C-alpha cells in the first residue's frame, strides 16, 4: 500500500490560492494580510522541518567517540588489573574505583550528548509550533466581532461602542469561511512538523494545535449555520460548490 502523507508543496499552493480569493473579495483587508503571513509561515515550516529532520553529525560523532571511550575503558579494566603492576588488594580496589569513576563520568557525558540532539530539535520544533498557535489566535481575533446578528439590516440596534461593519450577510459568510480555511491550513502546517520529527512532546503540541483550531472552527461554523438558515446562503457561490451540504 503506497505511503500517503501531507505534501508541503500542495499545502503552500492551497494557501496561495486562498490568499488570492480573499484579496479578490476583500481587497486591503487584514484577513488578506494574515493569509500572506500564513504563506510565509508554511514556507518556514517546510524549511525548518527539513532542517530539524536532518542529522546533526558533529553531535553524533562526539557521542560515538564517547561510546568508544567507555567501551574501551571497560574492556581494558581486566588487563589493567593483571598487567599494570597492581599486586595487592588495596591497589586493586583503588584501580577499580578510579576506572569506574572515569567510566561513570564518560557515561554521563555520553548520555548528555546522546540526548542533546533531540532536545535541540524539540526546542526548535516547539518554537515553530508556538508561531502556528499564535497565528490561530490572530485569526480568531479577526472573526471575533463578526456577528451574524450585526449585519447592516440590524444596524439600528447597534450602540456607539459597537464594532463597525460594512458586510452584508453573504460577505460575512464568505469572511467566516475564509477564517475557517486559514485555521485548517495552519493545523496542516503543524502536522507536517509531526511527520518530519517523530517526538512525543512535539506530537502532543501538534495535537493541541489541532484541538485549538478545531475548537475555533466550531465557533465559526456556529455563526455560519445562522447565516445558512437565512435567505442569503452560499448556494450560488462558485468558490464553494456544495457548501450547503458541509457538516
């Protein structure tokens, strides 16, 4: 069975098309600018994920050297006891203690270097995932004040402190749908990191981001369902065929 996984190139292509759709419908909007940020973020995900997946050969060479030193020290211990002038019990005990201390010291260094590569990569991956998480919160802020109950038809109910809005019901629906798509693409970018770097901590952070974006998308779709029950549905929008059947 062929292996199926996310293609970073197709993901980036989808993000570029999405930005073009947003800019065409909402020129000069903050949402279009954030879509551009997503394109840059996905490009960063690809390059940084490839860099994280690449072996850190200097650290691996150092770990191999320490491993050889530990094994050589332990292997030389019997020879040292029999042929290095150790002729009484006290000297034997001192020799063994010294050899064990050296082996423990080298072993601790080996353990540190052996895990250092993974810790460095994990820190880089978590930093990138934090950027994706922050992007999701920015998109949530953009849709936060987009309330279906505050379309121009209901403007008479607004107060002087109400956020301004110039969208009709149809445009508001398109705006919210674009927000949902941006969140989905951001989550897919996080999934690429989990594919390239198999680490339980990173996988947990990716699952957290997926849970966050799914939760934010559910809030958006609650608003969309209100719009879809009105007369200004999406049925005639060529960009989203069959939207009325989306779950």
